[in-house]
C-alpha cells in the first residue's frame, strides 16, 4: 500500500511512502530516540535522521536495497522538510499500531 504525506505547510508538495518504506523504518528503528524531549520536529531532527541513515549505510558490508530506497524516495527527497518528517512520524505511529511485526503475525 502507498500513502501520501504532506511535505509543506501549503500542501503543494507531498511524498509517497510505501509499506516497504515503513517496514524499513521499523527494521532499523530509525525514529527511536530521534526526537528530543521537547517533542519538536525541526530541520535539525531531519538532519539527524539523514546522518543516522548515512552512518548505517556506510557501516554495512553490503548495501541494504530497502534502506537505500527509503533514503532516496523519502528521507533525502527534495520535498522533505520538517513538516514532512512530522507527518512521516505520525504515519509510522498509526501504521505500526495497525500492522503487527512479522513474528507476531506468525503466532
């Protein structure tokens, strides 16, 4: 399934996010401890996410295609701004509540 998140305040830009992208976020726990205790998502938080992804990719012997796709399609998307990340976090939280992990689904 594909979702659209609004990437800017005026609503003129959006980013498509797939279930595969959301699975990759869950696999690497990319959003865990990303946001400070104040709960504000700004450009600094987006930059932190980009650096975390880059670090993971550089540390791997083989490039994970799913993580690379997530980076190219969503995180490093030219439309991605702080509002887009905020909406991505909201989508992920909602998606995670509705989508059990593969291990849980097998039980």
